[in-house]
């Protein structure tokens, strides 16, 4: 059986047995549970407003909802959010909604046009398998991993990212999140090729994507000739040498997940270094909801807009990373995660019922350089916010 992937796990799973138990105030659990109650109320309106699982609400900006088809990289996050709400309230109506929005994506198991099949299928079929044990989802997840493996180049040790643009062999930091599908496929099938490909991709990315301070580029354009890199850039940040906030989050989350599967200390230490970069950055606001690019405040020509989706992503990563370190370090990570979650749950970032296109989080930024989805709502921001709240609940 292909079990649920870690993007769909709560923080109580996959813990390092050597890590010391950490005291976790009950009021934090109560806070996160109440936040999930409030999210359920908002998403009642969401599922009423959006009823077509093949016309997926992706974002809400300037009073307008952007909806995409099932082949986009964000296609699974709405269904995944429905699964998290079902997990919280155990109501059959949410189970039905989550199932409908999941099974509509079944053809995507053979989508060869994207590397983001992991995002799409983990959040939907992975969550569904974890919460229902529906064995019909297992071969769908395994087929998805087989499809992703078609993008793996064994000579480079990497999985090919974008299928558009003028790149030769582009690899983006976001792709760390899709490795989870491969790790789970290896567990389910007993085939080590999936595991080996995931480890290789993580290792090469660690070598070439990151700078000395553990910030990362968004994209590395490799030559298909092994050992050669054409160029590096930060496609959704303010400059190639800048620090795009969500990209740092993908790295922190991705390497935490890779450590869970491998127990290789180099991946754990890399995740810790990325997190330290994030939490100690001179431009990190006091509420720990970052600007869309950590270097944005240093530029007079750049709007200092936040990215709540980056905060939700990092909060979720921190709550898992805390399971693998000593007590003092875990306390730091959990306190930072709670600061993020309390900030995101405040009126500054959390929409009132019926507002914000029925999305949860405000002040998210999708692609600033392209002037797309700026200072609005993003479905993946909501997804990782809900995941972080579940991980918070599971920590007691």
C-alpha cells in the first residue's frame, strides 16, 4: 500500500525516537483547535461558492477569484484543505466533499507535463488514504510516482522541473516537495529506485541551490552535460541573488521531510541551517510573517508586501523539525511556529467570515515580478495553514 505522504501527515508521525519529549502548553492546542473551528466556518462558504472540482479556486486578488483547471500545480490544495477539515470535525459532509474534489483529479496520475504531480496527488489522494484507508488510492499514488520518475535524469541525479521557457534542464527549489511521492512509492513497492532518485535530487540540490548563508536560489538551469550549470536565478524574487521567502520555506520543509525518510544527519542539519537563516534574518518582521522576499525592504523601488503563504509553510515545517532536535532547539522552533500561527490567525491576516473570496488567509503573494496574485489569498497558503494547525494539535 502506498501510504500517505508526509505533506499530509500530522506532526505526531515520523518522529525521531531519540528526540526528548517537549512540554507543549495545552492552551496552544486549544488555540489551534479553535482556529480550525473558525476555518471550518469560513470554508462552509467556500465549498458553497465553488462547486466544480475541475474549476479549482487558486487565488483571490483585488476582488476577483482566479480558477484553474486540474493540470495546474495548485490543483490539489483545495481538496487537501477539505481533507484537513474532515480530519478536524469528522463530519460526513466534509468527507464527501473531500472525496469528490480528490477523485476528480484521478487522471492526473498520468500527467507528464508537470513535476508538481507530488503536490497535487499527495494533498488529495495521500490525505484520503491516510484518513480513510481507501486502498483504491494506493495504485493511483504509485502510478503518480512512476509518472514523476519519467522526469528523472540519472546522469544528473535530478528531476526536471518546468516544461516551458528557454531553460535546458531547470530545477526549482519547490521540487523538493515532490520528492515525498518518491519516498512513499519506494516504501509501498519495495523498489529502491524511487528512494535513490529522491535522495540524489535532494543531495544535488543541497550542493547547487544554496549559498554560504543557506539562502537559496529559486532555479538552477543545468546543462544536460553532467557537471555543468548554465545559470542560477530567482524567478519569483526581486533579483537573482535575493532571498525569495516562499523558496526558503520550500527548502526548510523539504529537507525536514527528507530527513524523516532517510535519517541522514546531513539533511537534518541542512534544514536547521535554513530555518536559522529564516528566523534570524534582519528583515524578518516581529510577527514572523515575512515579506515576499527577505531583501525587499532594502529596495526603495519594491513594495514591502508580505507572504502569508510562506509563513504557513514554515510554521508547518518548524513543528515537524522540532521532533528531531534536542529540547532547547525544539522549544525555539515551536515558539516561532506559534508566533506565526497566532499572527496568521489575527484579523491582520485571517479573513472575516464570508470575505476574501471565502479563502482563509490574506496578504499572500504569488509572483511579484510578474505582477500576479499580490497581496491576496492563495489556496496553498490556506492548505499549509491548516496543516500547521493540525500539527500543533498533535504535539500535546
